[in-house]
């Protein structure tokens, strides 16, 4: 009987062992739409159990470790979740109509937050230039899953895009007021605060150079980078030379205090916003040229030989650079020790015009002149210009320069006498001259001539004696300038003193090494042939139109230097007529006066008798 019970015991032991070794399934909690949700969203908790052989479960829910609910539904739904529904949830399943149960699930946290307001940010900044890149980012504080982002511009229709919106090259039309919000399953966040994008046209830098693009060694030169761009108040300036980085500074100007040729180059610039990301377009290249020290150039218009009352203009120029110069004119004088001095004209005009005009030349304007230009701060001065002479001849000079031989052109290696004569035979006059070789010289203090009273004698002439000679008083008065030319070979014999309209003009062509010296030659005026193959050229009754430069030319002996023949205007017939009428009136006046007095007395006597 004991043995008959053994199979039953073994079967029972087998069942018991089998029940202990079969592993129970573990429940798992899933939350939709996410573990982090907004207040008011619909939330579903689902308890999943992968159990073999169990077709029906009774689900038990725990919240924060306490039983929350138990039913046959696999899902537990909050139709409008509140903050009180937040917590740690777990579940397990018990076999319906059986004894089996699953293992408890791990706890899953449900977080319920207030309705968020996304933060809308912009990078790099909200104020931009056309062509810049910008990124708008719509951010929610927490790590929410499954969100879609809605964007609007200027309160227009929303468009669904990613949380980050990038425009690689903005246009003016991209400017405006942007907003964003997020949504999930038909549930929407609040709308973000607006962000305004302001798009300006990208400005272009402009480079300028002062005082000029062409400057001279030693000048102070300033490069200026000007940017007329809206929306930027502070720039950092970047400089390029030959398209390579040269310098960067917060200063709008870059200054060279004393330039040299190494500064020459092509420069450009652009601006970078300080404290921002914007940059201007780069400027066009501007070429800076540095040359050696410059000399001013002086010219005379209309001519340097004048008669009292004629207008004359001294023109001072700086070739290759004609802007922002200020000009000064000087007269060249000689001190007692013959050192040349430049005296600023007392009535000199200083300006950018470059012209110094004398509307009515007087004898005092006879002299030698130079000019100089300056510009910049500190002032940069050019070297003195070439010299220019102005010679003014008086209509009735107080003193005359007497020349022997009596002509303006002379041979070399001969004696030449010059004397100053006035009506009082005063010896207070001295002969002075101006030559290209020696400038202004006083015969009394130099070795080029012997001086006796007002007479100066050159014992042996030389081509270096070519120049203008005049008489000058101790007080500086200048009279009767004469242009004397010393030449070896052919010369023109012409009158020393200016002619008056109606005079006759006689010219001869002389050669130093022939006997007689008079040549048969061609005669020219201002480059035009006026008479050919003659030993003497005569113009009867000269007029102002005969004034000009004359010279002669021989086919074998050569050509003479040029001489200026000056013709003064004679008093017109109308002027003579006016003077004659005026003198006649003055002569008749006494007779008219006596007649008036007699008539007056006669009338008084007749009135008394009545």
C-alpha cells in the first residue's frame, strides 16, 4: 500500500518543481504622447505584459507606490491631465480566472507642466545687412518630444517648419516681425515673444586720400574710410594694400606723417561692426602715388614785356597734382653782398586759384618773380619755381638806359657801355641786370663791369652777359628795362627803345666775321617770313600790330636770336579833338563872363530909372 502511493507523490513533486521554475512575465508602462506633457493634454498609460498562455489579465495600477486603480482595461487615460496627475506610475497583471500574476513594472514618471511659451532667439543678431546669414531658433525650456513648430511673419499665416529656421543670404524683404509656437497632437503652446529682423542694404566703404592721390615725398597723407551704413554706430576699420591685409584699427583714418616712395600702392578698406557681426562691402581700390619733391612752375600771361597800364598775370602751377594747393608769389632781389632774397609780395593773394594778376602794370612791377605752393597740415612746401621776368616800359620814363653800340643784340668779345641818364644828370641811378646764369646783379658790387657814376662798361662781352638790364634808384625805383642778347655769329640790329605808332622801323642783319658786317638775309616776325634777301628791312609807319618777336636768317651764316619790338599806342584823333575843344572853351570863357556882367549891370540901371 505504501508503494502504491509513490507515483502520486512523485507526480505532486514534479508539479511543485515545475511551478517554482517557470519565470513570470514583467509588466511595462508606456505613456503617450510622452512622459513630459502640458497641463490639459490627453495622456494614456498603457500596461504591456508579454505573458505566454494567459489570454486575460486584470490590471492593477500604482501611483507613487500606492494602489491607484484595478480593472480589466490595459490603458488608463487622463482626458485632461492636471498637475495632480503627475507622479511615478507602475502596474502588474493578474490572470483573470487563474492564479498567475506578472511581475511589477518599473516605475515611470509622468511630468505635467504649465503651458510653455517658446523662446525665440536670433543669431548672430536681429539687425543685418543684405547678404548676411541669420538663424532663428524656437526653443522650449524642457526636452519635449514629438513637437512640431509653427512660424509666422508679420502675423501672417503660420507655416510648419523645424525648430531652427536659417536664411543664408537675407534680402530686405526678409525683414519683419517673427513669432513661433509648438504643437503636439492638436495641443498648442503659447506664442513666443516677437523678434524683429531689420535688414539694411549692405553699405560699401569709400576710401579717400588727402591731400591728393598723387603726393610728394615728405608730405603728410591721410587715408579715410567712409561708410554710410544705416544701423551701425561703431566700426572697426580694416585696411588692405594690394589686396593683402595691411592694418586694422578703430580709427577711421590712417595717417602717414612723412611719406616716401615705399608707401606707393593700391589701397582699399572695409568696416566690421564693433560688438556685432556685420561688415560692409570692401571699397574700390584707390592708388596712392608718391613722387620726389615737387617744384612749382611759374608762367607769365599774356607776355613778359609790357607797357605801363597793360594787364599781366603770374600763373603758378603744380603739374600732376592740382588740388588743395595754396600759392604764394615772391619778387627776387639782391642784397648788398649779392645774395638773392625772395620777398613775399605785400599784396600777394593766397588761394587755390594759382593766379596773381596785376590789372594795370606800373614801373614798380618790373622785376623777377618766383612762386611756391603749399598744402596740408602741417604745411608741405614745394621748392621755389623757375624764375619769370616782367619788364614794364614807361610811356615817358624819367630816366633812360643808353646803350652803346645802340642796339639790343651784340657780338661776343666786344666792349659794351650802359648808362642811366635823367634830366638832372643825377648819378643816383645804377645799372642792374638779370641773367639766367647769375640772377639779379648790381654792377657796383660785381666784377662783370666797371662802374663810373651811372655808367657801366663791359670790357669784353660773353654769352653769359645775355639778360635784362635796367636803371634802378637807391630807393628801388626801376626804369627802362632792355633785353640785351650777346651772340656769336649773326645778330639782328634793332632799336633799343619802344617805337610809337607812326614811327619807321629799320632792321639789319649783321655778321661778326665779315666786312662789311651787313648781310643780305631773310627777315621774320613771330616765325613768319615778312621780307627775303635784303640788306635792310624797313617798315614805314608802324602800328600796334607790328609788335612782336623779330629775327633774321642767312642761308650760310645762320640765324640771329629773337628781339622783341614794342610799339606804343599814339594819342587818337578823338583824344586830340577833345583836347582842342576843351582849350577853345577855356579860351572863350573870359569873354562870356564879361558879357554876362555887362548885361546884369544894364538891367539894374534900367530898373533904377523906372
